[in-house]
């Protein structure tokens, strides 16, 4: 591994120069791992103590499939924190600032979790299977232990555990055709973020209309880890006529769409307001929840910084290994958290945490891309609606 | 990436076939990352949401340096959970089943953390800097959030945070010479697991006699992340006469020495008794602590399974990508969690979670190494004292 001065400016060398990821028992394989290997996985990362495929060696084709066709993703790393018992919904409501009072069985809700200082810890999708059974489909941090600590110390009548549940995502404009072929036409009427318990060749599943892209699609929550490869192959087979191929949560598309990645776009101090999630924070409800006092104080104090978009020219960037410094008049004003070249916008874009008042749309900001300084313009999110 | 049927049997192809690890802002670089790249890092993993170098491309040389000479490791991933305030020690004592009542300022203690069901969550080294300042130098799980939840819900007067502290380990029989050259002869008298606050060229440090090997050595807890590369180079320079070179927590040596790796050797249900840590679990003290009731019940119920050693012949194994099934008379009796070829013992060895009573030394057990079945013999730990 050897980094040239401006590795970021050139996608292919960057992909080639990464170190090898050593596999051992410390991080787990997803039930779809063998399917991903079979499909030619070349790049991976670790997420929730599991391997997540990131690329199959052809980033352009993977992006195109997602935008114009259909892709299948091993997202088994989206672990579930299961809340089971009479107090399942009460515990969920205590864990998230979002108002869940209108959430129905069969419905999913994006439900950020905050700490006692109002900082954002994770941003799961909550799936309400019943009044007494809730899953939090989490991003990359150990919310199992967090929820166990809070459930126990507060005496909620609710068991918190990690069930044998692993999502596989089918994403892209043709996803609906693949899923309808497998499950029937009822899936066309499934509303966004709603789900249904079902099965496929006897494989127990929860089928949700969801996924970490804005291209439409479904997530199949596999409920029997021993049948992952079988499910993977069934999807690949059903999708063949639609040109399905392997992919992964797409760094380019998710930046274009302004989808949040906890830990990448946020740091230990980030709060929901600066991440543009203020509309989800129900501070005026009577119920207490973790972080309420701190979030009230933050709302009162106003924004310190904000997650905004940046666009900038120059050679297409192939991603960023670490947050890039942002400068104005030589002064540090934040960091670009995630950068990419957008084929649809034909420019470089980034999600950036920018100190106020430099977050105003139109502000010119210097981005230090590994020593190569470029002038960016702040813009509202998302880049592409 | 393409796995032959018995990839495990051959070290070099296994190292070569791993996927590339994509770097992004979601996982952080350690302050020593650029030093590790400069030293030729080829293989890495992710640990506590950071990159940890695993190899520099020559596993035999890295092992030899650790056993016979001196190696320097970027272990910045060993994050600290800082407990600061009047209740720091009271919170620490509530978090671990270990008796801390005799722990003095300047002393470290291996202090496993358990959940409410008595399961092991992490096994940090606790550093007592003062009565009001404690670090938990953690293994790979988000104990920051766990400790924050418990501190807050129980009302401990103690702030829990992640400080800017990153360890660099110097390990091997010649480590003492390198550290003495840099800091003076007083380091020769530092007792095992004790530490001292000090500095090197103005770089603020805590110097501890510790490290995740049984070859002796020190850990330098860097207290200013901006000076990582400087510290890395100072160590490399001071160690030149002793043949220092880069390395990493060594999969072979740690198995030989029976050092526990949480998440690799344990699963979600593992408890301290089955991990041979029963002698550290102070159940008879009056104080309450997390998991006490569950651990009392477990002690009463007796062992279900135990972490033991296995030795087995055949071609040298180059590690295991996932736990290998263990069988006796065709019946599943556990898993081999971490396997390696031991150059010093000239045989294959593994740490294995084995159901009782099959854990008795001398028991013959079949290990399924990716379809290649070998006969192993159970043995007590460690393999090498």
C-alpha cells in the first residue's frame, strides 16, 4: 500500500491500493457471504462486526445498475436489535426522539437514537412487527448493548436481543419487477417503509419496501441464517431477465441523494439538528426519552454547524479515505465527510459538516483533498431529489 | 476473491485472496496510520470503528521479531473509555465483576465487563490514573455507550467520554532495551501492568508495562493524536540497533499464549467462567455490579462449555476465516474459534469453545477445516507458558 500525494483524484489506483482485509472469527460473515464471493466480491468493509461487500470490481456498472436497472446487495450487516415483550413499544419510544404514537404494526419508521447529551448514536429503521415485537435495523454501532443497558436500568418489561435476521436489499427502478415475479403483484402496492411477514420456498422472511438508496426497492429480512445462499440464488435467478447484478450500498448514489451515514457524516458530537433531522425530533411531546433535556437545550441554542452539500470541479474524485479539511480565508470551518464524483451531475460532490454561518448556500469554501486544494460551493441537500 | 476448497490449509494463498478493505470516513485512521503505511502495511482489519494493521506482508518475520527481538504495533484501535469525576472508581467497580478495591493509582488491572445476563461484553485493561480518573482500554465493542448508559441511569457523578488517547505497543524480549534508551533505566523496574505519566520530546504519554502478547513489552498511550507519526518515527529510530520492525497483535503468538480475543473466541452468550476467567469474578463481595445475579446463577449451574486448546496435524493452517465446526461421533460439540500453525510447537493449534464434558484434556475431537476433517486433541491452556 503506497499513497501518492493526490490519490483521491483518481478512482482506479485508489481502489487498487487499499490494504487486504483479513478475515477471522472476530468479525462474522453474513448469511449471504458465500453468495457475494460467488458473485465476485473484490472490496469489503466491516460494519457491525461483520463483513460488508462494497464492490465487485466495476464501480461504474454497479452504479448504473442501481440507477437504471436492478441490483442485489448483501446488507446482512444491518443487524436487528429486537425488543420483545409488553413494553417493547414503550422502550422504543424511550430510545428515540421520534414520535412513534401513530406507528402501526406492519410499518417502518426512520428513528434516530440519541445519547444523553443529545448526540446521535445511530439511525435505525424501526419495524413494528406487533405491539410486543419491534426491530431496530441499525447502522454501525453496538446499540444492542445500549438498549440492553437502558431496558434493564429503567425496568422495562422487554427482552432485548439480536435475532437471526439478515437483510438482503434489491434496489433500483426494476426491483419491483423482480420482487413481483417472486412474491406476486401485491408487492407493487406495498407502501414505502411498510412491510409484510412472508416466505419464499419456505424461507421465512419479512419483505419491506425500503433500502438505503433513493432508487426504490425492497429489503428481504431473512429469518433463517442457514438459508442465505439459497435466497441469494433465488433472487439472482428471478432477476436475470431484468439484468440484475451484485452491488452494495452505493457511496455515489447515497451522497447524491443525501442519505445519512452515521460515523461517516457524523462524529461523536453530531446532533440530529445539524444532520437536518430536526423535523423528526418530537421535543414537545410529554413523554420523556433519552437526550430530551439536551436536545431542548440544543434547539434553544441554535445550530453550531450543519451538514450541507458541496460541489467542486477538477479531476473526478474516487472517494475520500478520511474527512477532508474545509477552509475559508485560511481558517478551518469544518470537514468534507464523504466525497464522490457524480456521473449524473457531472461534477464532484460531498457531504460536509460546515460551521455556521459558512453553511449558507452559495458560500465558496476551499476543500483540501490530500494537499490538492479546490474551491467548492455550498448547496442545499439532497443533490438529486 | 476466490476460495479453493481448503484455503485454510495454505497460508500464502489465504493472505493473497482476501478482499480489499475500502477506506472511508466511517472508520477512522489511528494517529499512527501514516507510519504504518510508510512501514509497508499490506493487511488490515477494522476494530472499534478504526483501521488496525494486521500484517506488513511477511508473517514469518513478524512472528520472529516478536518472539526473539522487538516489534512496534499500531494499536490505536484500543480506544479508551474515560471515567472522570468523584464516582469514577465506583462506576468502574459497578461495571466489572473484578474486585478493584486494592487497585492503586498507577496500576492497571485486566477487568472483564459483563452484561446483565452475565455474558462477557469486553475485556479491557483498566488504568487507574487517580481516584477520579480511570481509563478502560477496550477490546472491540462500543463500551463508551454502554458505560454512558449505566453511569447516567444509575446517577454516578462521573463523565464518560472517549479521550484523545491512542496506544502504540512495543513488544518482544528486546522491547525493554528500546524503551530504556528512550525513557531511561527506570522503565526496567516498572512492574507488569503498572504505568507512569511521562513524555517524550514533549509528546504527552502514559507509559505502561503491558501489551497483548506474552513476550514482554510496553504500551505508549499517546495523549495528543496530532503527534502520532512523530512518536512512531522516534520508536523506529530508537529501535534500529535492536532490529525493531513493524508488526501487529499476532494471531499465532496470542493463540500459543492463550490470550483472549473478545468476539473471536467468544460469542454473544459467552461468560467469564467458560473463558477461564472465573478467578477474576469476585461474586462474594458485598457490592452490587452489572451481571452479579446472573453470574451467581451461572456459577451455581456449572459449566456448559469451556475454552480449551486443540492440537492437530496435517498441513499448516494459515488461520480460519470463521469458526470451524467441532464434531464427536458425528455430533456437533462446539467450534474452533481461532486456529494457527505454531512454529514453536511445530503443530497446528486452536482455541476452541467445547461443550462439556468433551473439554477434558486428551479428548479426541474432529475439526472440520472447510470440509477437510482432521483429528484434534483437547489440551489445557496456554499452549506455551
